[in-house]
C-alpha cells in the first residue's frame, strides 16, 4: 500500500491562509509547478533556498508514493528590468553589455544554475520547459483572452484589462489586495502610456527595431510578457487545473496574481488548488544586495571564498542548515549559524555509521514505531523539516545510548530505525555523506599512488625499466599522470 494512504498530509495554502488537508485532483498523482530562474546572472542564494524547499517537498511527495509531475521552468525571455512593463529584457541587456548572443547568456547561466543545484543534491524536475520554447502556446492564450474580452491591443502590444476582468472575477485574491486600493495608490498614467489602466499588464510587447529577441505574432513582431509563460507551460504540462504551484514569496504579486487572472480569463478555470510560497533568506540579519556588499554566491559557500565566511562548507552541511528552518520562515544566513549547523550535520552522519554496528537485545527501550510516526507527523504538518530534524536527533540520542549500553533495541526495531533514518536523511532531506567519503578516498588514493611511485623508483634504481614503465603507463591509463621533477615524482589525477 502506498504510504500516502496511511499518512494525512496538510499543506498551508497561501490562497486561503490556512493549513488544509491535501487531496490531489487525481488519486495518487500530483501536478506541481514551480517558477524557475531568469537565467541572466548566477543563481541567487535566496532562489537556491526557494528551490531547495520545493526539492524537499518534491522528495517527500515521492517518498509518500505519489506519482509527481514536477515542472520547473527556465525564463529565457520576457522578464523585463522594470516590473511596470518598461525597461529592457534582462537577458537582452546582459547580452548587449557582454557583446554576446542572448542565447549564450541563457546557456551560461542555465549551466551555472544546474551545477549549483547538482552540488546541493537536487533531484531534477520532471520537465524543465523554457519560455522561448513555448511562444506558440503563449500566443494562443493571448488570442483566447482577447476573444473573451479581457485584453486589448495597442500599437502592436497586447495588455491584460484588469478592470474589466475584476468586474467578472476577483483580481488580487492571492495577495489579498483590492483593485480599488491599488488604483488609489498608483500614479496616473502618462499621456504616452499605452495602457488604459496602470494595473493592466503586458501579455505581448511590440519589439522595437533594436530588440533582437523577437517573434512574429498576429500583432506584429514582439515578445511575450513575463507572467504569460508560466500560464502557458503549466497549462500545457499539468492541465487547466493542477494541484500545487510554488515559488518565492516575492512572486506572489504581481507574478502569481497575474497567472491566476490569465488562466481565468483564457480558460475560465481557477488554475491552482494549493499555492505555496517559500520565504526569503537574509545574510547577517539584512536583506541580501550586491550593491551593499551584503551578498554571497552559492558557490562561495563551498570554497569559503567570501568576506562573510571563515571557511568553506560541504554542500550537504549547507543544505542541512537551510532545511533546519521552516520553508515559510525567514532564514538568516551567517558564518556562525553555518558552523553550528555543520556540527549537527556531522553528528547526524556519525550516528548513521554507529547504527550499522549496534548490537541488539530481546527488548527495546525505545518505541521505534511511535518515533517513526512522529517523523511523518512533522512532515505531514506542511513539510515541517525543523521538527523532523528534531525527531531525527531524538533517534541520534537513543543510538548513542544503545551504543553505550544504556538502552536496548530488538533486531526488528533496529531494522525499522535504520530504514526510517535512511529514508528521511537521504531520500527526503536529500543529504549526502559523500563529502566525508570523498576525503577518506583521497587519503587512500594518495597513499596507494605514493606507494607505486616508491616501487617505480626502486625498479629504476635496479635498472628494471620494464617494471618502472609499466607502473607509469598503467597509472596513466587510469587517468593518473606521474611527473618526474628535481624534487622527486609528483602526480595529477584527471
Ligand atoms: Zn512563474
């Protein structure tokens, strides 16, 4: 029997502001969409935190036995430097400054994004579609919105008519804003503005002659508005209505609000059943900003090459640190907090090794089944990873007591304890102990190669050149190159 049948998951729905029982549209299946990065610069640590939260959520849903289709897009066009539909396309701007093709910018930062996520042991999404790969679908949705009377064309651009939409539907329900208040609080339109109302947003923008990222459309050459791609791709891969939509808190308004409006205006359906938003990350108690220097790149965490860090950290230790906070709470990133977290992470990993050598008894002093359920209870309560981690440390305490002979465990309980620990530590939290093993392997490898270097030296001294050449050549075939120098022989591993 699938685990989800015996566990009752609750999800905090940003749309209702309540924790709700999670009931998927189709039993056993989940459609989940998460807004991906705009690939015009290295991925921001705050975004890594958001994606990590959804990676943990994806992992738990899979662990429960659901068949999950997880769609996370890549924004490679349409995201402008100014939220008010003005300014330049972020990718085109970067391409202009660096004098390279926009698709080179996209490639470079998509690769960076994947490298960072791989280092943190993310599972890849089921589908990772791009905005530029779905221009036709976006144009079709615009046509539908125009036909339904909720958009208008102006000089080759198309705008969503928020005022008309709000008469038949409710604009602002996700962010809790009222259109009347929004109108009262915004400046009047300039004469040159094409929009009928400042709250209207672009579905399609006309491309000026200098604009290189452009596609033909019924309204002339142009490019899609940023909000539209997510509606097009979520509808295409998950249907007009699907289970979970996630993203960073900062996307709630206007991006997600506009997605809802587009779906309702085009298809007449409320697209998402459960909206989930991950909270932001601060650095040393303050908002991260490159301009003030209060900023850190994800890759710098591994190397320690940052004024904010005293050393580098293993990716899994950093991942453990992030998941020690609830995804809906603000997480403050600091060197001290990371160091404290690293200690906890190492203790957790060490206990998993002790687990393998525990001796068993006729009875257990720990109620393993109840403890196991408390781990599920934590995750069933809106993916409360800090509570789960606290439960895992309850087990760590017991493991040490059993090791010291101050507590006992039966063979069956030890089996269940081991399976549960492994399930949650590796499958659900996505932690890896590879860092510790890699270091141990390095030491062993170094020792072995040094030994061969010594044997080769002895062979040469005995004029046994056949043996010395054989050692050199066979090491080279394994990707280990020996270099003879004045100081002796060194080696490199390719
Ligand atoms: Zn989106």
